[in-house]
């Protein structure tokens, strides 16, 4: 099948599914943004997606993001960085991303702020604090694997982000541990979000939910879904 047609059908399927889930949970679908995770997929897929009306793309490697952003500089895209980010790669990501979902330690905040100070785009870099959801499902702490800050450190990171004019605090992000109960994990994320919004009323974004757990994410109030394989197919190689 023609790739453009395939992507159109899968995107429509996912959007239809999201609409149904929103109806079930009494939510407005326009409050839920689908970020299409294009990691490992070529520029040509990004161009198909743009012609289908997608503007929000997700990548999880600094190098791949920089390369694709350069190739797609003619397109009006919002790049979301969703992977674990080494401090020495932060400036490169800060130059092209519109939002970093994986902010989880103070050294990274400082590195992003420095990189965002000489951004190509003029808006501040949007930041989500990634929260480790491992204990929510009774797993040993695996912050080294999936990344994420401890819940107890969220407020301090929020204050640090707010101290830099080049950064904008938008909310929280979480990845459900694959072996655990996604519902419990995302409920914990919702609680962390409520605490954060209590102090910072603008920081309302909840980035949660991938192809396999978008139902649990929408139930728990996700505002941003990160969907890869349900739209683009199984990735050519594992990452
Ligand atoms: C790859 C990735 C996704 C998308 O996963 P799918 O299962 O392909 O939808 C979402 N979030 C993060 C952090 C990822 O690395």
C-alpha cells in the first residue's frame, strides 16, 4: 500500500480511538494532542504526516532530532524531545525543540537554559518535568533506565525552571513501566500534576500514554499522547 494512504488510515484510526476514549471519560478531544513519534522513521514520513495536518513530532535522540530538524526546516513543525537527555547534548536539543518532555535533574535544566538562550526560534523552550513512575507500581527504582525525577524533587525542579526566562514550565511527563499497571502509574502522575498546578496554574500539561496505554492515559487526564508504532508501524530497529 502507498505509504501516504497507510499513514492517513492509521492516523485516522488513532484519532477515532482517542475521540471514543475521550467520550467515555467525559473529556474534550481538543484537549488531547497527539504527538507522532517519528524516531527511526525517515523525513519522507514526516512530510506525509505534515500533509495530513500533523504538526507535533516526537524524537528521542539528540542527533536524530538535529538532523531531521535541519532537513525539515521548511516545514512548520513543533519538535518534542521525549528521550533521556545527556547534559552535553542539551544545548543542541534546546536549539531546535519546542518542548522537552524529559527534564529530570537540575544540571539538565541549567544546560537547557544555556542552550535555549541562543535558540533559532524566539519562544521560550517549553519544559515538562519527567517523573519516575516506578514506585507507583511497586517496582524498584529504575530511574537510570527510563529516566525521571522522584516525585519529591518535582517542586524544586519547577522553581529552577521558572528562574530562567528562556524556559517555560508546562507540566509533567511519565512513562508507565512496561511490567506494571499503567493505570496506577498514570494516576500517580495525575496527583503529581495536581500538586504542581496548585503552585503553578499554567503548568497543566500531562504527557502520558504511548501506543499501548493511551486508554489509561486519557482516563488519567493526559493532555499529550506520544504515539509511534500505532501510526508508523513497528520500528525498523529497536530503541
Ligand atoms: C518511542 C517512545 C514512544 C512511542 O512509543 P510507541 O509504543 O511506538 O507508541 C513514546 N514515549 C517515549 C518516551 C518513547 O521513547
